[in-house]
C-alpha cells in the first residue's frame, strides 16, 4: 500500500514539473511573438521613412530642373 502511495506522489511530482515546463514554454513563445510583432512594426515604419525620404529627394530633383 505504501509503495502505491509513493508511486502516486512521484507521478504527481512529475506531472507538476511537466506542467511548469509547459507554462514556461508558453510564456517564452508569447515573448518571442511579441518581439516579432514589434520588429515587424519597426521594419514597416523604416520602410515608410525610406519611401518618404525617396519621395522628398525626387521632389528636390524636380525643383532643380
């Protein structure tokens, strides 16, 4: 009887550890996704700035001619 109780407590500890690992992995994936979204937003903003800069330079060229 004591052996079964001991096994059940060991199984419970293993399940608790696995649940903790799953929670940590979920938080890690969430952080990576958040960083990826921030990076995409930064790149999109940089592309818009580059496009506006090019438009401004082209406008200056037309004024010189």
